[in-house]
C-alpha cells in the first residue's frame, strides 16, 4: 500500500476557454491533515471535486486511495462500477452547503446514511461526536447554520472513511464551536483518517494542518508546514518596545535574541512594552497570493 | 433491496410530514370530485350518472399528479438543494434513490385513490366495479399509468434548469393535458384535433382504460374509436414507459449545470 493517500500530477481542468486548474501537482500522505488555501476562483473547489469524483479532468494523472477518480465518475458522473462503490465507502465528503433533508430528524438522516456503508459507525456515537446529541430528534430544518454544518460532518464521517474531504467546514461556526470542531478533526486524524480541508480561515489551517498548500491561478505554488510556509520560520522578526520618552519603536531583525539582550542592557532590566513577533500565517499567505 | 425499502420509508415520512403537500396531493382528486359531483348532478345517459364518468378522470389526474407532477417538481428542487449531489458522494447504489421515489409515488397513489373512491361512493353514489375482471382492468390500467407517469416525471425533471422554475415548467403541461384528455369534459365533446393531440399522451389512455372499468359495457361504442380498446391502452402506455425509461437513463442529471 502506498504511503500517499492522494497523488496528483499535472492536473488540468478547463471550463470552455478558461483554465481553472493549470498543471497542479499535489501529494497528500496517509494520516495527515492537509489544508488547501487559496483565494476564491483559484481552483480549490474544482481540484477537490475532481479528487472526489464529482468532476472530470482534462489532463494529468490523479490517484486517490490508489484509484483514479475518473473511474468513479464514470461517463456521466454516476458510475455503477463495483470498484466505484467500494471506493465511495472509503471516502467521506463534506461539501460546501449541501442539501438538507428538511422533514427528517438528525437521528433519522444519520441512521439512514449509516446504512450505505458496510463498516459504518454507530449513528448515536457519531451524532454525539459532532455535538448534536441534544438535537437527535429535531427536524433538520430547525437546526442553526452551525448545527447543519455539524450534521454535514456527521454524514461525512458516519461511514468511517479512510479519507475525509472537508470543503470550508467551519463557515458560520462561532469560536467555541470551531474549537470543538478542530478537536473532532484532530481526533479523527489520530484514528488514522487522512483529512483534506479547504478553508478561508488561516487560523484554522494553522491549528489543524500538518501541511498547507497554497493554490493560486490553478497551480499549487507552495506546500509546507504552517510554521515553515513561505520561509516563515526564517523571516525577520519584528521587535517592538517603548522608549523612555514614551513613543513606540520597532526594528526588524534576523537575530532578535541579540537585539533583546542589547535592549535589556540599555534599559538595565525590563524592556517596557516588549514584543517579539514573526509574520503570521496570514501575513505570509497574503504576501504569496498578491505577488 | 432493504436499502430501497428504507429509502422509500424515509420518502414517505418526508411526504407525510409536510402538511401542505399531504393536503393538496391526497385531497386534490377528492376535492375535484366534490366540485364536479355537485355541478353535474344529472345523467350522462342510460341511467349512468355524470359522477361515474368524471371519477375516471379524477383517478387518472390523481395518478398523474402523484407520479408526474410531484417528481418533475421535487427532483429539480432536490438537485438544486444539493441532496442529489450529496447522495452521489456516498456508496448508495443509484437505483435506491429511484426506488424510494417509486415507493412514495405508489403510496400516495393508492391512498389518494382510496380517498377519492370513498368520497365519491358515499356522497355521490358512485358504483364501484362489480366484476373481478373490471377490478383487474382497474389494477393494470392504474399500475401501467402510474408507471408511465412516474418515468415521465423523472425524465421531465431534467428539463427544469432550477428548482424554482420547475413548477412553472410542469404545471402548464399537466393542466393542458387534463383539459384535452377528457378529465374535465366528456372527451368526445372536444374538437377532433384536440382529441388527436390528446391521443399522443398517456393521460387520455389512462382515462379511457378507467372508463372501461367504471362505465357499462354498452358505453364502449361511444368512445372515439368505437370501443374501449384496452389492448391499445396497454400498448400506448407501454410505449410511453419505454420511451420515458430511455430518456431517464440517458438524460438524468444528479448535479446542476453550474456543477459541471
């Protein structure tokens, strides 16, 4: 068994004359949480939907859990190939804003989806994991936006997938719900699930991802850990402090420790208002997509 | 197999829980017969009440509403909401979705027909078929008719671009068919060209087949073809089943246009 869950080589996708994905290369290792970042229209969702077997591609090689998703897609997107079905059993998908089953309860929907998978998890346990136990008997149309999203996640994980796709999973979550959700995703990853996540929240990518990839204009322009992306770890640090006159001063330094020591000597002890910071993931990301 | 039954059960549950749908779909044919039974109190001839004639149209309309209209509207809406896309992403065998719809349609069709016949019998003295052969005809005409309508509904669902436009696309079609197929008027009183147009579509043949059940044998010669011509009823409905099935298999869309 290969140690990559996903291998993409020179992926291309055209919409008419527009190139949506332009020679994208990507490898996602088994068991890792991989975050795809990129502005709207950069080709993130298109790429992910090709990997999910929802769209056809126009070029390149793609392997997801050892299978070409084009086989799963089939001629009209509805392959009845048994290989396709077995592959679907191993892949969990949480799309952006997917359809609700308005008049059914949370419990009924999750229980029904569990029937699709041979190795499904216990529906009650899944509902509990996404924090919807109190809503088990509620009709889905009465759920709040964040609760609906959690139901989406429940339906994505009820089949105990090896690989889970999450397309902007925490849009509409409050901060507390987002943290609970992160804990759930970490828990899944600890259990061996590979997670591919697209998100607009840099903080989310930083908190969750083992590696992040940045897509712009249909290409993957950088892949690294959140700590090292765009040479973030070796970027100049910014040291700021307050002068005895009361104004603020700051300096960029490749050797901030030395600078702080010097300041400490100059002030004879505590440096008032001292901060030392590196660029945030967001700073790095924004500089990448604007250049 | 079990999965199909479960899917059907959930479809029926969803239907029963949306109150407006239950009211309109189940009661519609019964309301129609209330209106028609109250307006046309007379006889159509030979001691046969008008109700006896119109009930056939109401049954056929009910079957068409349950099979054709409801699916041709519901499926585009589910496609728009992404329900179909979500199901496509699961290992659920594709036929299960359709099995669920078929079971729901069958459930609605049986229930609304029973309600209609009960109302018509109690309030307007409808005479139910009195021979086993007629009940058998009733059964196969209804079954074949609802099958044709269901398949047409699924095939038609690919026509509406969005869920919101679906009712606008479907309702006029259904309404016009009702007017030209002898649901609201005695078929033979319609202009000849209209009868010819109606003869292309299943609803006219469903009505005709049902007239063989609810009207006496002696009314056969009053049909446009000089008899109830059940073999032709079976033939036309069967052809519609086949054509619609081919359309379903070749044109059904799980995702919206913008989903590529």
